[in-house]
């Protein structure tokens, strides 16, 4: 039972009661901390702009995995954020949408500056953000975008996260807040399609890949975790409809190899196969256990691609055959690792080309 001061007062010896009175007077007197004390720290009134991956970011050093670069972060103010705009290299200011009611923006004040690689100058570029709070206060902050032009991603691609000190040295972060933790890269923030990308959007076709994934928690009402192939970037068009979203919300891809609330799935979202499950199998993955996701893309006799997928617990024998296989549209593009409404750690990655 938790005792109140009244309950115990009568049981305190006289000396302790005197000490207690002095302590109470001390904290009720001149030395007490009041809400209006001049010594109490106060939050700044001007908005605080945070770039999740630093004030200097490099793109293109591993090739071009998609149409866009993404500058991710958050703007915060005690009164709330009214607007965020950005400019590239001193050009016209453009409005950014901010979270939470937008598809790819999870928390209040989240932003995603989506800029085409073709708009960047080789070398240093300046992206300047201006945030305006609801009470009228404003802040500016810039990030230097270093564009390494003319590089291509090697088709044999491997990542050992234990040797990585900056995520963007080996992958492009497309959505979400990620951090290096425990020999992998983990979602700091869960929500809609937290995405990492790597590879070449114009040249990667047939391939064999493995990625280690540990799923820590999921939204039981709907989630998806795993690789996506044939990625070229978000679009304004989504299944025949044009949306003026910022950032763009269209997400075409020939195939994904994902674990969902329905089990393992090979799915597709193309003009021929909009939001389509090509094949699924009711297999359950244990949370908190590292698994190997293995996936393959090869050409088929129909002029499209054949997709193969299997998953097993790391450290155990690999299943002999593929657990799921399906034919679909022709695949050409980079590889993503997706965490849709899930908290995951991505471990080592290995990609090799196939004829």
C-alpha cells in the first residue's frame, strides 16, 4: 500500500517531524522552482529544422537507384508548423507537405524533399529549407548535397553493416528514419513504406539476392516486409490516376518478395498488374528471429520475368526448393528493402547478376 503524508505524520518521531517541516519550507520558499522562474529553461520559439542524415549528404557515389534524391527530416515548433518550403541552389521556393496526414510522412513536421538527379549540378548543391511556425516565427537551414556524377553501382553488390559508419555510404534512404544498430540498420520510425534503395535503375535486370531481416514488431492490421525489385522511383501517377502529392505516392514495381499478415507473397504493382498478389503461401515468421530472404529474377519465355522467393531462419539449412514462384512483367531497376508498418533490422545484403 502507498502511504500518504497524512497517514504517516503521526508515526514520525519529533526530530524527523522538525526536519520534515524544514524541508517542506525550503521547497515552498524562495528556493522553490516555479513555472515562471527565470532559471527554468524554455524551448526556442523559432522552428527547429532537423536533417536526419546530416547537413552534408552525398548522392550518386554508388550509381543512381531511382529518379530522385530524398532529403529527410523534421521541423518542430511549440506552436506547430504552418509551412515548410525549400529552394535548390537559390532557385524558386517550392512547398513541402508535412506529416502526419500524408501517405509517406509519418510524424508531425516530417518532410521529404524529393529532387530529381537531373536537377543537380555535379559537385556541391545547396538545398535551403524555411520553416514557418503557426505563431509566425521562421527558421532557415541548409543542407549541402554532393552529387557524384558518372558513377555506376557494381552489379555484384554486398553490404556488411558492421563495417559501415554512414548508411548513405552504401544505400540511398528513400523514406523514413533509420539508424545503424547492432550490426545492421534499424527503423527508428515505423509507418508507411520505410525504404532503403541500392543498385541501378536502368541496368539491373536478372539477379539473385539475399538479405538478412529481423522483424521486431508489426501492425497486425496490415504490414509488409522484404525486398522489391525493378524500382525506378515514385511517380505522380498511381494505377492510372494522377495525384499531386508531395512527395509523390505512385509506387510501380514489377515484383516484391514480402512477408505480410497473409504469409509470404510475391506481389506486383504495374500498369498490367496493379496492386496484384501473384502468389502467396501461409508461412509464419517468428518475431525477433533473424531470417534470410532469398529472391531471384530471371527471364521467361513470355518476354517478361520469372520471380522466385524463399525464407528461412538464419543459421539453419536453406530449403532445397523455392517456396514461391510466379511470372510477371519484365523487371529492370534497382532493389529496395521495405518495412511497411513494421519495426525491422536489415542485416547483410548480397546481390549477384544472372544471365
